[in-house]
C-alpha cells in the first residue's frame, strides 16, 4: 500500500510539473491558449466569449492538429464548435460538461477521441463520427441526454465502457460490421432504445452493456457471440424472446434478471451452467428446456418466474442452487435426473402448484419428507 501511495504521489507531481511547463510554454491568440510542438499546434484552452466557436485552421502559420485534454471543459456558454479539417486528436474530457453545445462537426481525418470527450453535453442531439476512428472510448458521449441518433462508422472495433450510458433520448443506433466488443455499461439506461442490430462479428457483450434499456424489444444475439457479461440485459422489461448463439460459452450472473416480458428462451448446447440470478423475475417465461451439457443451476437462477409451467432439467445436471426455482408458482411437475448431487435450500419453496416432484432414490432415502426438506434446508446425497 505504501509503494502504491508513493507511486500515485510521484505521478501527481509529474502531472503538475507537466502542466506548469505547458503553461510556461503556452501562447495566446484571441480566445485560444495554445502550444507549438513538432511543427503543429495544440489548443490548450478556450478562454473566449459564449456562442459559436470556430477553431482556426492554423496558428503561427502551423496547422492545428490537436485539442488538448479539458480544453473546453465546462464552457457552458458555448453553443456550437467548428473544428478544422487538420485536427487528428481530441483529448480526454475536451468538451466535458458543455451543457449548451448543440452541434459540432468532427474533422474527417480524426484518428483518436479521448475518454469522456463529450460527456455531459446535455443539448447535443446528433453527431457524425468520421471514418478513421477504431474505438469509441470510455464515457465518450455519456449523459448526452438529447442525443437521439448515432451511426458508428465502419472500422470501429470497440464501443467503450459507458460510451453512451444514460443517453435517455437515444432511439436509433447503427453499429458497424467491424465491431467485436461492446464494453461495460456502453448503452446502460438508454431508456428509449427499442431495437438494435448487433453485427455478426460481435464476440463480447460486457457487464451492464444494455441494462435498464426498458424500451428494448428486439435484439438478436449474433452467431459469433462468445461472452455475455453479468447484468448485460438487466431489467430490459420488454424483450420478448432470446436465442443464445451456438458459440456462446458463458452467460454472466444477472444477465436477464427482470426481463419480465421474455416468453421464450432457447439455450445452446455447450453451456455448462446457468449462473446465479440469470433469469430471476422473467415472469412471462412459460417453458424452458435446458441443454444436457448444463451441470449447475445457480442460486436464484429462475426465481419468481411466475409463468413457468414446464421445465425439462438436463440429464447431466449435478447441482441445483439455493432458491433456484423459488416462487415459480405455476410449475406443476418436475423430474430431477439421477445425476443431481445437491439441491439447495429453498430450491422449490413457494411453488404452490407443484404436485409431482420426481426425485432420485438417493434423495428419498436421505429424507422421506421431500417437499419440506427442499423448502427449508439443502439436500445432498448421502455419502
């Protein structure tokens, strides 16, 4: 801990010295503070009046190629910005908190965009991203609450962490075929987003990527999807159905918790477990068949699936977690395969319509009062 603290202290000193050196080398032209390095100009800070801002093509006869970190941060009076064609880099938080910025034209040769570059630009309704970018960085457009449409250009491979989180007016999103990863919380709380096409090469959907997209009805998981993160579609209440692609090897915990409109689920052979809380509260789910490769059903996995009537457990199942099917009030019969070695506490508690529960002989020998034992304490095979 002491070493880590010392490292952070030294980094802070280095950053402070860098900032002081930059300030000493800075020049001023009209409303811009800038510096010259390697025969190009970096805009360090805008100090001018409110309204529309036009960044010049050149200063001191040299091209403007970079907007520095925090150069326009919290310039709340700025309503529009025009950047010259020569700008290649926009730094971290460059336009963070420009509350009244409603339009910006990004230069066609832009190759990098910093983290949180346009976060909290509450009046920005539309932005065109140029070709040349390879990622949308973390928090790039987070909390842009007027943004209603975004087209991510070809060449982008990653939509970063919280890139469009809390864009609660976003209704149209186009994702490129080059995209391979949607990271944590990328579209979290985009409450007006009703449908989205996920491109075929998408291999990773990170934790919370589409959580709380409460209007989302249509989403088809692509064939190449391998990893589906925890809470990925948490509380997406209007999703009607799900088909898990054949290459998906992992579902994260809470992945579809609270998807109360989901009535059909098709799971792929190859899955080894249904993680904890995966389908908790999917109240419209009436029937599900679990592939024979599944060995574990996690705690609370299907809890409060109140519409579930039919359930086929896999032949290779080993463990049923605590409260796995608690309050599945319409479940009427269930056969537990002989491979099962453990049934957790409260696994079928509250299943008031469960009339037939076919258990392996080892469980009957262990506890004759099956329904009571399952409802109150875990069951395991006698050794």
